[in-house]
């Protein structure tokens, strides 16, 4: 359950965003592949949180980081999740290109060795 802090409206949005980023950043690798922004009703209003799984002592645990009900913070959280996913896809692409280069190198060595054989 996501419980909305009572002081959510009183806090400076920039200070709140800095706190949210500090909480999300350690989980960027997980958020690049999994996790979502979810809406919940809390204390009579619609609030948002980032939910994602985490492995703790070999068990899958569901984590939740409270974002709040401010549209600005929700949009910034969406953007940050998109950024994490984009960075995660870059890593996957680089890994794919590295495999392709390794295979191409193997084919080139094979071709080079077959040309050296007298035949």
C-alpha cells in the first residue's frame, strides 16, 4: 500500500524531485528493464509511485518509491524511467554488436586460414 505523506503539497517541488532521484538512482539498472509508474488512491487523492521488483536474499521483493500527486513530478519520473530504459537498450545494443564483431572475427580467421592452405 502506498501512503501519501501529509506534507506532500507543502514541500518545494525541486527538493522533492532531488529526493526522488536519489531514491531511484540506486535502482537504475533494474528500472532499465522493469518497473512502472502506478497510480493509487491515498487519503482521498490520486498519488503516484514507481513500483519495481528487487532481489533480496534470493527472494523477489516488490519495492515502491512514492512520487506524489504533482503533475510536474509525475512527468519528470516518467522521463527518468524512459531515460533509464534508453540507457539499458544501449547496453543491449553494444552487447549485440560485440557478439557480431566476435563472430565476424572468427569468420575472417577461418577465411584467412583456408586461403593459406595449398590446394
